[in-house]
C-alpha cells in the first residue's frame, strides 16, 4: 500500500515521473494535495535528485509544477471501481470553463487513485477570510463562482459539487476565482461517483436538506454553500457554526448571521442563498445576473411614463423630502464589541450543554459549534462527545434529549451522527495540538473504536484502527492517562 512519507524519504518519484515538493492540504476526508514537478517536462531529468527543498517557484525553472490530489489508501479501488473512476474522469475532463480548475490527468499508483491539476500559486480564497474586501471584489467573487456553478448545473445530467467552500475556490494566474474539486468526488444526476465518501462535503457548508435521510444531490445545496462561503469571507465565521444547515433544520427560528459593512443587496443575496427552503434560493444563473447588475433582487425596469411622473413630482418639490427618505439606502450601523475570551465562551456553552432543558442544550450546541468552527479543540471534542459512540451518562443524556435513537451499545442508529462525530475526531487529530494531549488521546482512541469494534455504521478496518490505537497511545503517554493506556494496550493485544 502507498506510503507517501516513505516514498519521499527514499527519493522515489511518484508514479515514476512526479517529484513531490510540498503538501498543500491534508484537511480533506478522502485525499491529500501536493505540489509536484513533472519530471517529463525537465530538459535534464537526471538533475531531479538536486531539487530537494526547492520552492514551487524555484522548481518551476526546471519544468512544469502541478498539483496532485492523492486519494488516501482506504480509497483503494477494485476492478469495478477503477472503471467507474475512469468513466467519471472522462466526464469532468470535458468540462471547460474559465471558472473551473479541471484535472488534466489521472491514474492509479499502487492501488491508489490520483488526479493531476494545474497549480495555482496564488492559492485559494481562504486568503480573503478576515481581510477588508471591497464591493467590487465581492461582486466579482459572486460572479466567478456562480458562473462556474451555472456551467456544472446546466450539464445534462448536472454535476453537483457538494463541497463549495473558500478552500475549494482557487485564484488562477489571471486573478479569476475558479472552482476546484468538482470532479470525481462530485455527484452527477443523482448517481454516486466511483466510491462513497466517509463524509461527503464539509458540515459547516452543508445545506439543511443534506442532513435528511436518502436525499439526492441537488443544485440548491450548492447555492446554500455559496451563501455560507460568502458569509465566512465577509465576517470570518461560517453562518451557523460547525453544524451548518443542521442548525436550521432543527430550529426554524435560527437567526441569520450578522453581516456588518456590506451593502443591502449583498446582504439580501446571502440571506436568500441561506434560506432554509431550498425552493426559495436563487439559481446560479440568477446569481450571475445579480452580480452583473449589483442588485438583489434585480429590480424591474419601470415604464417611461412612471419615470416622467416621478421627475415631474420632484420638480414640483412637493414630495422631495418624503421620496428622498423612501429611496435612501439604509444606513448600516456597525457596533463594536469587546471580544469575549474563548475560554469564557466555552464555559458558557458547556453550562448550557450540561442542562437538562432541551432549549438550553440546543443553545449550547449552537454556541459550541461556533467555537468548533474556530478549531478550538475542547469545543471540537464536546461536539464529538455529544454525537459519538459513548456510554457515558452525560453523552447518553444529550442524545436522549435531542431525540437521537441508539442501539444497545449506545451507538446512534442514524449514520449521520456517527459521521459528525468522526469528522470532529478527525479534525482534532489533524490539528495535532500538543496543548491538548489528553483530548487528542481520547479522540484518537474513539476513532479506533469505530474501525475495530463491531457496529452497523463502519466496515471493519483493522489496519486503520491499529494505527489510531498506536497514535492514541503516544498521546495518552504524554498525558499520563494510565486508565486509557490500559484500555489501549488491551486493544492492541487483540492484534497479536
């Protein structure tokens, strides 16, 4: 099985002709993205061993630098899966649009599929988060992203992206915003792609309908994700925290995010995209028209005679003051608040989550999910503790209050709750923050349980479970958690 780190240490080329340079992203659930030099484009390939430690800019002087999306070993393909992968690739290869970054090559190396894409040295729109952004820039962003989506949605059958977020909107060499990651993992015409992802998309950007059982992919869900993406770029935070549209699904009165310093048209557009009712959201094509006119909704052109009447009235001066007030742009009042320390916010959220009252619990979940969205490790763990496979009385009580059905081992019977928990555990593991060695140990141990203990949600994967147990042991040793170390050792003993 493919081991990227060993491959790099040995000096071996990836699939015989790619020199891996740097990891761009390991945050995805199914794949990692690397920059690489295509050795086939070098004038003198014999110098490839002299390129260690070079930046992409320096390596670009020797040949073509590309991005490679390498799917993780658990996505290894059988013969049938390989053919589906090829079929899907053929479809997306023919998708040509200014606002799409599409793969230029695919293959399978040591049973693991990978895609080759153009390398965008300007990075993704994540760079815009928290930065002052002009009205011109935000409308261009809306225009570019909606143009790419409109192209995908108009195909027959349509391609539904399912993971629109700032990290999947790249900035090309011409400063255009272009959608990436719309290929093999996307869903097309209600049919699943070549493999089923553990977590299809990112929860914070998932529309309410995506949390329902057996819902087919639809364009409206991508539009909701556009609204969440715009909200994060403008405010620094996703609109409903880590739980995304699940908050709306549970609470009809969930408030829309506050959007200071934006025009009323942009605000109305974002709120329309985030509408809980998918039928009331704009289409990608309607977003294009709004971006071109910088209006939402687009105002109809008034007949000439009405315009003449208004002009005449204004000339007479009788209603000048009233009309000026009517047509004036509402003043945006920006309140400045002193930010509450994150530990205090966490303590308040935890108190609500520990309540026996369902309203307080839901309030605490919303508060905690916002902190989880900021990658605050204790908050990530509390969210996982709420939905995960725990027999602890506090976790069971939360699930009971939320109406989450469990089997005799206290595992939620609906797989979406296990997927939520696993996503939180995985994020904790990816952050690898040594400040929270005790939490890291517990999270990694719990991940192992999903793959080594019999359950109706995840297929057994003892190799993966064993790796998690060893990693958990490292953290538990650092945290001096003797009780957990004993459990881990008992688990590892079963593999001997």
